[in-house]
């Protein structure tokens, strides 16, 4: 007899992050256009602003592949500063919201300006809302071109969900995607969480992601939180 449940193991999911894998819609079209037009950027570069899971990392990966840039978290700038000293002309600085060393970030931006290089900076809020203590750093970031990633419409969100299932090797019919869209929160974060939880549930029960299975899963989820 086939057991109803099976043990599942957590494997790393490799998200497809090539240019051809980008799902483009009204929420991210402007940002994609700016990435595509590199190196025709206003110096010293671009500030990419958007909520969690909106696609900043994917766009950053596309730009790194195109420009040869290395990615560096803003919370750990030593490697970025070393790269700038060694002559790097393109750098991705991620999550400036978490920057703790504003003085070095300011020096890094200045170094890239002097080298006529390019920066791609990502954050969740506009520079003016980051609470930066170094006025000159704020001035530098505000002088850069800013582009926003918005919340998705249904078409974009549905395509993102389908891509995320595809990254996990799971094929899902369009009817299931429409069923999910009518019942989920409208955000990229909610989509990522929903895909992960449904994939885990289907694996545990050795079931395909059909509408009856998803409907039952939603009912169980509601009952657990009632």
C-alpha cells in the first residue's frame, strides 16, 4: 500500500536567473528596460528600488552577467572596496537598507565616479527614506537614476508563480494558477511562500498539484489557523 505521507528533504532550489528567464510586466518593465540599456546609464549608475522578492536579485544577476560586475552585500563592503581598488568598473551593491558602514559606502560611490565606472545599488526604499546619517552619501544616491519595482498585477503574478514552480521542476496547469490567484495575497513574497508550501505538501503526499488537491490544502490551512 502506498503511504499517504513520505519524508521530504530540503534541497536548494536554483532559480533561473538568465535574461530570457525574466518575467516582464507593468510592475517591472521600466527596471528591465534600464538593465537592458546598460552601459548607456547616467553616471555613476542606477538605484533599483522594490519590495522583497520583487525581482531585484534576478535583475542584478542579469546585469552582472552582462557587465562582468561582482555582487556585494552593502552590509559587508570590504570586498567591494578591494574590487574598486583593483580597477573594477562595475559593481553591484545589494540591500543598501542594511548598510552599516556609510562612510565606506560613500567612499566606494566616489571611487566609482572617479573611475567612470558603473554601480547598481538595490534597496527596498528610496534613498531619502533610508535614514542615512552621512548627508553626502544621501546626496550621491539621490543623484543617481532611480527605478522602482511595483507590486504585480494578476498576469505578472501568475507568470511568476508558474516560473517558480518551474524552477522546482513542477508543471502546473493554468487552471491551477488562476485558482491560486483568486485566493492569495497580491505580493511577490506571498507567491514565493505559497509555491514553497504547496510544493512541500504535494511531495509529502505524493500528489500532483491539481485543483482538488490545492482546494483541500487551502481548506486544511484555514482550519489550522482558525
